[in-house]
C-alpha cells in the first residue's frame, strides 16, 4: 500500500509540473476545500457525541 501511494504521488507530482500555475492553484484549492469539508463532516459527529 505504501509503495502504491508513493507511485501515485510521483505520478501526480509529475503531472503538476507540466501544468500552468493557474490550473495547478485551482486544482490545489479544490483538493484543499474537499479535504476541509471531509474533515469537518467527519469531526462534527464526534463533537456531538461527547
């Protein structure tokens, strides 16, 4: 699993090098927003239980 994650990271980093900066920043912002929403959605039910 770790090897698969490292290979995937290498492929994504290589693809990011070949894109323009605005496209890269837009994709990075979209991924960050999705991760924040996912983290908030997972964390809120835990706060309500305690």
